[in-house]
C-alpha cells in the first residue's frame, strides 16, 4: 500500500514538473509580448503603417518604408535560400552515406551556429565591397545564406521520416529515381519541408547585424534592389539608441510589428503542418 502511494506521489510530482517546465518555457515569450504591447501599442496607428519616418524632433511619422523593405528583403532571402536549401536537403537524404553528403551535413550544422554578425561581415566582403555600395540585394543575399543550412537540415530530416517502402514501391513500378524523389518522397514530406522553410523565415526576419553590413538602411522610400533599403530591425535599432522619446516610442511600436510578423509566420507554419484531412500533425 505504501509503495503504491509512493508511486502515485512520484507520478504526480513528475507530471507537475512537466507542466511547470512548459509554463516556464512559454513565460519569456508572454512577458515579451506583454511588455511590447504596453510600450508600443499606444504608438500604433494607421499613419504608422502608411507614413514615412518623421524629421528629428517632430512627433508623428511611421515606418512604412521599413515594413515594405523588410518584406522585400525576406522575399529576396527566400528566393535565394529556399531552392538551394531544399535541393541540398534532398541530396543529403538521397546520398546520406556519400563523403560529400557527410561534409555538407557537418558544414550545415556548423553554419547553423555561426553568429549573424560574422555572416554580415562575410556578406559585406563578398557582396558589398566589390561593387562599392550597399544594396537590398546584398542584404537579401546575407539573409538567404543564413537560411540555407537550416532549411537543408530540416528538409533532410523530414525526408528521412518518409517510409522506405514508399520509395521502393515507386521504384518497383518503374519510376526513375529522380521522379521517385520529387513525386513521392518530397510530396509526402511537403508539410514538414514547408514548416522548416517558414521557421527559417521567422528566424531571419528579425536579424539586424547582417543588414548593418549589407542593406545599411534608408530614411527615404526606396524599393530599388541596387540601393540601400530600410528594414524594421535597422529602424528599431536606430530609434532605440537615439536621444528622443518620440523615437523610443516608435521603436517599441516597430518591435511589436516585427514580432507580430514573426508570430504570423510561425502560425502559418503550424497551419501548414495540418494534414489534408485537417488533423494536426504531432
């Protein structure tokens, strides 16, 4: 009887600890959101999304150019990072034991832990210094390079989950190997691949250091890919270190918008993981 009671106490304690760990894991996000809403919600208005930044010392203005610039940079990064990352992930899955695949896998793991400022310096050396000016293309290229290793490893892991019997069945029916990989294996793991891609987008959306060395920022309206471009992380950084209270309030509002973008992308990743029958994938 005592042994059974002790087991119940231990089981209840462990379950309680897991609930506590889950609460502690989400608590920082909830605190950040609450703080950003408290500090930045008052500065959000229609003009914040439609107007340009105001002159120094004047109230009002917005971050329309930075919001559009962020979307442009993310689009460039996706155009560069997703095809390369997904293609590399398919190669690693199909040729997992080859020496080249093992080297690519190891280097991808190393790049995943590379500090973003190092990637920014590398992108400046490779993309900015040779042409002599900052640009949106350089900024998008730096962000795209940061996406590649994460998308590569996520794609490989999702493809490895696909049962081998599906691949063997397709090959037995006469499908060539390349068509089996694309039409059967990749299609089966498409939801997981899309999730990894959206997680990579969410990661690079708030990066500041690479953009300081590549996109630089722009106080004016510019959508040219060959010129410096504004971005929310850069605008938030510039306003946060300023000496003006109005700019501090704008920085909080920009941070709230930026984290909202990341949350929307993360929610989209969650929706993508739902099966075609509507049941969530655990």
